[in-house]
């Protein structure tokens, strides 16, 4: 099983601020009213449209889909062409998708809260389930995601959670609480890492304090800041991408980690992962169709093709992220120690991260303040 590193969640503080302002500038409807207007304005699509007259432009993280996907799609769906554009972060994708006029993008891969933000501004085409019969392959739990119950405007591609990844042979006690990271014991002094991606930097402290991962209350965020400032002198470093290597080398003994990046399949068998007792999140990366797309039938056909078990299983086998597709996961040979076996019901124990609109800038400011201390 190969492992690919992505910068899909790395912070882009200025971009986050720009996102909140740019999306707000696209038009100001409430979530419920915009979803209703989107559904009412859903285009009439042709189930038997001639896809050979349509082209597709997709934006996605590098390495997140098979390199041969364009050729396979053209051969299978007979579309005129499929071009892949890459984005490094959700924020970069949003800058493309919220720019004035037609972005030229038909299908975009973004995380769930960003799909929610796009939908709230009327930028997404509602999903036409009759054009995606492979939706039947999804786990029932994958239709109950809080940012988009019923998959009305997005289709989940990968999902997972966040926890503590640790060296079983180097810790003197198995971590069970976020406080094991936030207030490291003496034997872990300067051997702990945290992520700086804004919502995930705050996650351990939020859960430790019993707050929602989606809080926008100033007094609660102030308490989070207090904890993180006190923690900082005891950390090895902040690390969003190479924490697994630091564990493998022994430089770190405990790290905050997304499950798919915790190297529990290391041949030495001395790395484990735990979701702390205070709970964690459920993150989801999704596929959405832009309202501005001129190729909506082909866009639906592409998503249907990706949901084919033979295709969707690639993500689990190559990037080590679980896919919310039962038929695909049933095909995956799960290596010993792999976290791919986490059950959907366990994932749904986590709290889904949702879009906070302008309040998202509070987490940008928090991250900037912590790193500047």
C-alpha cells in the first residue's frame, strides 16, 4: 500500500479570511433558504444526454485520484475530454470557485464545511440521484452527515477522524485523553507535536474543555487559547505533514494526527492510534458539481463512475483514507494494524465540522496568535 502526502489541510490564514469575505460577497441567503432555492432552481437534466459532446474540468488535491483517471473516464463515459486542475488547499479551491463569473470547473473536491459554504451561496447544482445510481453503494451513515443530510448537494469521497498517534514502546502510559497532549507528562516533554491547521489546532482543547468543535463563542475560544498558549513551551513542534516520520524515528512519542496519516502499519508494529475519551471530529472530503457547469450530465456520470467499487477502492488502497462506500471497502484488503477497519458507526461518534461563515476568522486569529507567541 503506497502512502501519499497531501497539503490539503495546511493553513492559509489570509486565504481563510478572504474566503469568509468572498463567499459572503457572493450573495447573502441563510443556509435553509439557499438550499430551498437551489432545489427549486435545479436544472432539468437529460438522463440520456450525449456525453461525447461534453467536456469536464475537475479541481482536486494532487494524488487524490488515480493518475489514469482522465483516460479511463474518456474511454468509459465517452466524454470529449477531462482535464484535472490541482489545488493545494481547500482555501485555494475556494478562491477558484468563488471568483466572479464562471470558474470553468465542473466538479470540485472540497471538504464538507466548504461544500456547505458553497451551497449556502447558491453556487452548487443539487445532486440528481437518478443520474448517480452508484449512490446505492454508500454506507447508510454516509447519507446522515450533518453539513448535508441526504447528500442533497455533495457526495462524500473520503472520511475519517482525528486522534492521538503514539509510540507504544516509548510512552510510559497509554494516552487516553486530549490532556495527554495538552499537558504532556515529564517523560513526553518536547516530544509531542500538534497540528496548526486552524480548526484542528483548536480541536484537542475544545474537546478537553467539553466544547463543540463548531463553537463561535468568544469566551470559549479564549479558554482554548489559554490552554494552547500554556502547552506551547512543552511541544517539540507544530507539524501538519511529517508527524508520522517523527514518531517512526522516535523524535516524537505522541502526536495529534488524522487517522489515515498515523503509520500504524509500520513493520515494527510499535505505533498505535486512539480517539481520546472526550471525543473527536468526523471530517469528510466531498465531490460537488458547480451550478455554473455546462456539462452537468457528464459531471454526474463522473461521480457515478468514481463510486464504482473498482474505482473508489483506489483511494483506500493508495492514500490510506477510508471511503464511505461499502461496496468499495468490501474489496479492500486491510493490512494488519491498519485503521481502514474503523466502522462507519464509530466515525459518526465524531462531531462533524461545519462552516461557520464569518466566525471562521476567529480560528484564523487563534492560530496566528498561538504561532506568534
